[in-house]
């Protein structure tokens, strides 16, 4: 996966799978998935894991309120963190 951002690091889209197999001279905007789903850093882990399970996806983009990329959160990491919290 490749995240497409502008000069201010605002998320514009995402490249996955077959997008990498096309003609390398094709503009990214023609092959990217525009406006991918994102979450904010203050969303609770339990809410995130429910959302990931419902959507049947393994990761989600984390962005600031302004839409700037903060990172990618993976389902395995959320499940691990929730397990650690429950063990405390």
C-alpha cells in the first residue's frame, strides 16, 4: 500500500494491489483510490477494532483534524494493545 499526500501531508488517496501493475507513466490520480477512510488519534481502541472488523480490513489511516497523515494503524497491533490492557 502507498498513501498519496499533498505538500502539506494531507491524505489524498491510496494505491493498492493492481494499481502497481499498470503503466508507470499513468498519473497517480488516475489509479489511486481517492479519499480513503481515516480516523483521528483520539478514537478509542475498542471503537477502532469494531470498525476494522465490520469493514473487514486489516488497517486504517490515522490523520489529524486537518487531514494530515499521522500513521497507519494495523488490526493486529490494536488487538495486541487491547490484550495488554485486559491483562493489567
